[in-house]
C-alpha cells in the first residue's frame, strides 16, 4: 500500500490523519509501497527476438497486410 491507499484504510478505521502525515510516518518507519522498480523492462537475453517483417514492405493494395484485433471484444461508444 502506498500513502494514499494506507491513508484511506486508516480513515475507514476511524483514525483522523492526512496523506502527508502517513507519508512522513512511512518514511520514518522505513515502509515503502511495492511497485515496479527501474529496470523491469530489460529484455531477457535467452528469449528469441522476432524480426519486424513489415519494415521495408511497400503496401500498395487492399488485403495485403492484416493485423489482429487486440480490443478483446470491447465496444466503445462513439
């Protein structure tokens, strides 16, 4: 939990405090939220890297290139 979520949880329990106070107490106690740290996007050297096959392709007719639908069936109102 970060300071915002921890503050909300403490307020629900009946404690009167603000987020900045929770933040300073967390810093004093050495508590930090679990979140992705820098360097999490490093590629694994054991994984195969696939080439981008459309890099130098000239698309000059319909139905020459297809792409998958990645919206998973979600419909957005327009």
